[in-house]
């Protein structure tokens, strides 16, 4: 499965970058949203797929 970098735009803090594994970009957005919920992030106002990465070292 490919890895995607997701930029989380936040209301009160600086943007956060997440790297998630998913089959496509839509699934990557869903995985990022689930990660944010698990972390208790409540000030997210947008998720954007920055791009697909070949490895987690990028």
C-alpha cells in the first residue's frame, strides 16, 4: 500500500503533517481523520493530501 502525506490545517496551532498508509487518497483522508480523533485533536479545520511518498524516509 502507498503512503500519503496529509496536511492538517488547524485553527489554533500550526499545521500538522501526518503520514498514513492507504490504498488511495480518499482512504488516506479517512485514516488521517481517525488518527486525529484518536489523538484528541479538536481544532482541525481541513485535511489536504500533499502527495504520495515512496517510503517513510521522505
